[in-house]
């Protein structure tokens, strides 16, 4: 294979491990745990895996004589930088337990387990992927492991391969399902353990024991580099407002982290907009005022960051989307009628079939956006919010608002826009040192949990703003992170999604600064991720973590 010069050098990087994982490991049991909410319901649903203690690894103990262990690994959901290092961490960990241990990778995500598609991950294969981005070593997928029939199919192949454990690398939903699987295998005495690893660039799988999900660090560094470059261009040409949509399905962690790194003029935080119940018009007003005030200073340029999931957090848009989901639900009479119409008549037809309020919201949207809301639906019939060009929606609405302000003598200036969406370009970047080290440690931790016979645990590596050898590795029972939520009309046990906390230190700092950043040009240019060089630039953690840990 032809590989780049960087890849060649980077392959030699030896990820840093917490001290406790460098030799024989002592597994220390902490206090019994409770779920974050709905304790009674969760305990009843997970009788075999509820209430287990937190585990912390310490140096020492005697290196015990161990038998080989066989592990199956699955990558689930969207790519996140560092996935390959979780796999190399598991590989090295189980080989350290016994050289005859084996690692099998299920292909194309959880579906590979059900369809019995796998590959044995040999040293030769794993070595080729160390410290690289992407999930291409075995591929990923979004099949949900939910029913017992799938679990039973999975057990067949686990038995054929003589697996001791499955490690599922995924986000909140995949780890929820991993926990259900762990409980099921424990209930039927299947003899197969299940361990989870916290992945997602979105940064919304975190809590007291999981400080961050892997990939968030690298992805936000890539986006911040690009935002910084655009800010420099904006400040050089002084003629464009750049509206940048940032990936992150629901939570605005990515937007907040990038704002803390780059200090743009506007950053919208969906959670705040929902909390203040701001209308789309109010959001547009806020943006237009910043544009106008900068224009007063002669600055007809700027940068605005817009989180991908924004529209679902704006109350009237949320209602509109839910009405559209019902109106255009597949197989309904209304959907059939809609499809029979000429394209040019569809938006008008939709507007007349909504409630009065939603109809007026729908009519206020630029035509192209209104059409996007009626077209792109996922297999469950929901509008695919990531496909809505929110950046254009806001740019066009701000432009209209500025025209009104100009007519009223409230704005003198020029408003030229450029639109961007940063998403996929950050998901498979070569992991930063932080993600390379963190992921390798998560994988290694998973191997220790397997050797200790644990199931229903998530790999946990904490104290991550300290140097890696001071990180605290261990395991957290997944049931501890669960609560009951309504999904598709039914109450289900799920891992609580972490949204941006409006009382949290990262957001509070942002609020204290955003006024200055709006009107001054205080741009910061972080530059590209550094893989070689002084630790001050190579081993940086996220601003979010620094604020959260008060560092
Ligand atoms: P995960 O939650 O599975 O990690 O995926 C996150 C994500 O990258 C979101 O930020 C984005 O909205 C979504 O995946 C895009 O999904 P797809 O890869 O299917 O287009």
C-alpha cells in the first residue's frame, strides 16, 4: 500500500498509557452504583447487571497466569478519529494477557455480528492501522442491535469463534444496546461478556465517569483549524460573512468548543435557544444586529458558527417538523396525495395542511429550505435535519432582515455571504495525540475488563487533563448512566445524552466573552493539529475539558 510520509512516521508513535496499565494491574472495586434516574425501573430491567461497583485499576498485584482470551470487536455508528487505536489497544492488551489470545473484527458494524461477517485481526493488519484515522480496518454501520433474535445470531458466531467477550465501540445508543446485550447474555448464561467504549465526535456521551467521548478532540481541532483559516481570509478580504454549519447531530458541544478555540463573531448554541424559547425570528434578529453593529465600525465581514441540530431546538420549528413528519409519514393518504402533486404546487399544498402557526412558519422560510423540509426523510419517516442547509436558511433570513433595517435607516453596510458545512472532513482525521493516547488506553482498559471477567461495563479513562501516566483507568457499569426516555412512543432505558450545560463553566465563559468577540475582531487561529514537537502544542486537550476540570 502507498502511504503518506506522515502516515509512515506516525505509525511509529507509541501511544501513552496510564501508569496503572503499564504492568500488572490490580482491579479495585468501589462503591455499588445506582442509575442516574429511574432507579427502580432500570434495576428491574437489568437484574443481572444493575448496581455493579465502579472499578479502578491500580498498579501492582501479581501478574497472574492467564489463559488466552478471544475477543470480538465492533465499530458502531459514525466514524470518529481514534477508533483504530481502540482496536490496537485491545489487541496489545489481550496479547499481553496471553500471546495466543485472538481478536476478531466484525465487518460493517453491528450487522457483521448478526450476519457472521468477520475477519481475524492479526498483528500485520493491526500494525497497518495504528494511529490512523477512519474506521476502515473493519468498517462501521448503523444497524441497531435490539432484539433477541439478533442477540441469538450473534451468540452463534461468538460460540463458533470461542469468544470470551465482545467490545462494542459506539455512541450513546450503541452503548445502550451493548448494555441490553450484556444483560441478555448474563441472563441466559451465554458465557460472553460485553464491554462498551465511548465514541462520537459529537461529544454528547459524557458524564461524571466518562469525561469525553473519543474523536471529539481531533474533530474539533480540525474544524477549528478550518474556522481559523476562514477567519483570516475574512479579515484579509473584509467583504464576506461566513456562515459555517458544524456537525453534531443534536448537542452543540462541537460549536462551543470551536468557539472557545477560535473566538468567532457569532456562535449559536442550540441548548440556550431552546432554554430561552427563542423564535427563528429572534435568532435572525440577534444575528442581524451583530452584522449591523460591525458594519457601523466599517467591518462588513465576520464568521458565524451554527450547530447542525439547531432547527430542532427552535420551538416553532420543532412543532413544524413534527407536523410535517405526521403529514408526510410514509404510506399515509396525505403522503400519497402530496406525491401526486406537481413539484411546484407541493409547498403551497403543505402550507394549507398545517396548523395555522406552523403554516405561517413554513411560509416564512426561504423556498429551498421549505422544500428540503418536505423531501429528505430517513427510513423512520423523520426529516433528516443534517441535510437541512441551516446556514443558508439563516443567511437568507438575515439578509432579508438587513434589507428591512436598511429601509428603516438602521443599517448601512454590505452583506455578502459564503456558506460552509464542516462535518465529514473532521471524522476520519489522523487522531491527535490526545485521541491516539486516549483511544489506545480505552482499548487496553477494555482488555483488562475482559480478563477480569466483567460484563456490562464501559471502559473509562479519567483525569484526562493531567499527563497520560496520571490518567485513571477502570470500568463504569453502563446501567449507572441510564434513565427512562420515550422513544418511538414507548418508555425505554437509554444512556442519558449530555447536552451543553448552561450552568457549566465552558458555556459561562463563552457567554462572558461573546459580546467582545462579536464586535471586536478577536479571532484566534489555532492552526493544524501537531503530531511532532513540544508537548504544549502536541498534547493539548480540549477547552471544554479544561473548563470543566477547572484547569
Ligand atoms: P455517531 O453519533 O454515531 O457518532 O455519529 C455522529 C455523526 O457524525 C453526527 O454528528 C452526524 O449528524 C451523523 O453522524 C451523520 O451521520 P451519517 O454518517 O450517517 O451521515
